């Protein structure tokens, strides 16, 4: 190999190392969505002091809930776990005074174990009442949800509690392994955009008490309030809800055709474990919009949805635990005007389904 070629290879290698270093350094130090270095402690402390806090864009739901539990001084008597479809369930709707809503976006079966595992690790016991929001894709074998593995402590809480409940080791689907955040080009681009947009403020943890109706907020009991335009009924909101055609594709659930037996077994193990602990359990199912149901249920474009509901009805009957809600809002005489989008009821609609 001649000297010129060696020099060329060396120069190329130096440039590549520089590029890799730039990407890794930017992603590590900017970390605009707290993927590498979660920073939600200040926000959690503000929330637990009884404040209505502003929820920043792209905050990490699971890290926030981990920080919430870490900073709790006493164990709540009741909690809500599940997805964003259960985020309105709190003191106002349930009537339970000492309740905290720990729901996270897109919750999977692993999130049930993760959220409960956080409480088990902190207090060595669980709340007396546990409300579980259940969406159809929880029982989908190929559910692509992988955010539960992003935070090491949250992930370990899930794995450890799963082992305690089922006696088995939780197998992590290799297809769910997250993209390396240090080398992620998409995350690098996002971090550069946020750095240019926010300047040095991007390095600070976003934590503030809300002072605007235009902000999405977290209430003192962990429930949410959407920004004003979505929180309240309007023609614009209704138009958004009705502007869909076809199956519900969230979490690829349009490809789901059955209740996965292994996931159902894990869910039933969890139910049995909690009942043996003497806990009061309530299952909650939130409806989809009327327009969405016309495709998902009437045209059977989400064939697994009725199967999941029937499974939950039978399980609740067998275990003698309450099941509130239904995937079909027409059971309650609820129209699309009660919805924020195709799969989220507003607070008024949620109260109807809970109290019916």
C-alpha cells in the first residue's frame, strides 16, 4: 500500500471519527427529549407539591412516572395504570380522594408491570385500589410499543416485578430494541433543531407551573388537561374526530386478529397476584369515536376489538371484578362531539362511561 493511499485512508478515518463524535456528543449533551439522561425530577416535585404543571413537548411519560414515584413520600390509596385513554381518571371522576394517575402514552402489557414495579420497589407494597385501563393492542403479539425499555430503572422495575408475579423471566422481543440514541441521525437532527430553536435553554429541565389554558397540563392527581381547543367541544374538534376513514391503525392493531394467549396469561397472572394481595381491582375500557367504530366494529376492520372486549367481560365475571366502559360509545348514547380524537374521550365523556 503506497503512502498516498495510507494518507487518504487516515484522513477519511479522522473525518468519520469526527462525524461520529459530533453526532454522539450532540445527542448526549443536548438530549432534547431526555432519552439518554432523563430529566423530569423538578417537574415531578412541582407536581407532587400540588401544582398544575405544564407538560413540555415530547416529555418522556415513563421517566416522568418513575420520577413521580421516586419523589412520593406516602403511598396513594389508589392508582390508575394504563395508556393515555385512561388519563382523565382521577379524583373528580372516580370520587376517590387519595388517587394518583400513572397512565403513560401507548401502554403495553409491560407497562402494567413496570408501573406497579416502581411502587413495589419504592414502598415494598402496592396501593389498595388499582384501576387498569385496557386497550385492545395490549393483547397484540406484534405490538410495536417499545418505550418501556428506554429508561433503565423503569425497564428493570418491569422485569423484576414480572418475575415476581409470573415466576418467569420476561423475554424482550429483539425487534423492539430501541435505536441507539447516541448514533441516531434522526435524534441528532431533532437535537440540532431544538438547539437552534431554544438556545441554551435546551440544556435545562423544563419544569414550570402552568399559567395558560393553551398548555397541556398535569393536574395534582396525575390526570391531564388538554389545551383549550381540544379540551372543549367545538366544531373544529368535531371535524377532526370525523375526518377518518378506515380501521384504527394505532400500534398496527388493524393487523391484530386475536387475543394473544401468552399475553393473556401474563395479564391473568397479574390479576390473580393482585387479588391474592387483597387489592381492589377495577378494569376500565374507553370507547373509540362513533366514526371510528363504524369502520372498526361495523365493518369489522379491527376484528380483534370485539374479541378483546368479550375476553375482558368473561375475565371480569370469572374474577368477580368490576369492568367499566365499552369500546362502542353508542352503548352510552355518546356521539363524536364527546371525543378529542378518534380514540380519546374528553373528560365529560369519560365521566359518563365511568359512572354509567
